[in-house]
C-alpha cells in the first residue's frame, strides 16, 4: 500500500532497546506512514520481538528478515521494501518523539521538497543534550540553496558540520534516495551516511531545515567503540574515501574545498586511531604512511587555513611525513590531557 512515509529500522542484536524503538514509532501522531523492520540476521531475540509486533500490527508494520550483511545492506533492503513517497531511517537502539516525523513529512509535502532535515538529541545514560545543525530553519531553494551547499559539509570552527550527515535525521524522497544509496558498497562501514547524504544534498533542488525539531534521540552507550582502537580502521577509511572520490567528483568543481576539509576529518580519525593503538611503532607508522600515498590525502592537507594550531601542526606533520615527531607529540598530548 502506498503511503507518505516509510520508516526503515535496521536491526541487529538490539533486544534491550528494540521495544522502546518500535513503541515510539507506533505512538506517532496519526498520518500515513509505515514501519519497515529489517532484521539483519540478529542472533539475540530481536527477530522474535519483530515478529510479535508484525503479528499485532500487520496493517502498520512490514518485516524483512535477511542474513547479516551490515548497516548499508540492511538499509538497502528496507528501501527496496518501502512503499512511501518519502523514506527515513531509525537505528534499532534509538527512538523518536511522537510528532517528530509528522513535522518532517508535513514540511516536505507542503514545500514539495526533496528532503526535510532535522536536528537531534544525544541521549547519554544520565542526560540528554540537543545538537542543532549549523544551518538555520527554513526553506532552501535557488540562491539560498546554493549558499548553504557551500557550508553544509564543513564550516568553522574545525570541525563543525553545516548539516549533520546522518540519514536518520532526514526525510528523503524515495526516487532521489534510490539514485545514491544503492551505489555505496555494503562493505563501507565508516561515514556510510555521508557517502549517501552529501552527494544527495549537493544534487537536490531544494530542502527544508527544521532545526528546532530535536525529537530524534541518538543513544550513546557506555560500551561505545568510538574511543577504542580499531585495527581495521585503515581499510575502512581508505575504502570510503576511495568511494567518495567517485561519488563527490561531479560536485568537486564547486564544492571541492569543503569536500577536502571533510577528508581531513576522516584522516584525523584514522591517524588518531593508529596512534592510540598498542601496535609496534613500525606497524602503526606504516599504516599512516600508506594513507599519505593517496593523492586525495595530500590534496586535502594542502590548505590548512582556519584550522586550530594543534590540528594545524598535527596535519603538517602528516603531510611532511614527520611520523616520529607526530608520534612523540601525540603521546605527550595524551599524557597532558589525562
């Protein structure tokens, strides 16, 4: 059945949070929407929870069961099943306010926009912190759209997004989304949102920003891996940057400077990851050296204007391949910070 909005929920081993996620969707203000649950080969009881909700609400819920393939794969499966004119995503351990999507879909339809964007709330175990985009609320078409495209991927201070890359905080016309989401390899597991959302926004004819709508709750768990060493991060970062070089190519003539600045953010996270690890010196420096052999790395590090003194030096050491100084400096920085 056709509907206004399909809410795709990729699910993998989130049994502790899934009921809250689904209940928040069932509590939505009444409008024409469907819930597409994608069980990505969960090994816990997540699949059973999905099945129970499907049986109870068959008119509202679709269930897609598939072998585990990762987040991009699960999202694609959900989009293929979606019947909505617009599509959005909700992670299986997050939740939303009752009027969150109503505000988004109403704005998109009212202005016949390809995309409606919102802000979000970061939910820690002990507090919630609203996070707003760097772009004001409003309708962006024509000259206003061109202006915001020049700052949506990066704006000062370093590093600040104009528009957060997450697909979960966007309602997107399905026919536009399909032009970009299927192109991203399933193996891309870092910056996979940005690999879809920014080429999509660069190409769109207009969007609506609802910056005051912070009703998406992004759960931050104490077990987060964000600050832990990941031995596979080099492979992941190079993979997504290789892809982005192709995906961003049509937009580089106009927006190349902010694209390169975004690359520095990925480079920063990779190098910090390697310096954080306990691998032998030659091994960690070898990985960083491999990154500097990429043409896009050296291009992105060519212009460091507007970057803070610390990261300016950080990137200069990478660019000049002064890896020993980089390693010593970062070790001292970590000790002083703690």
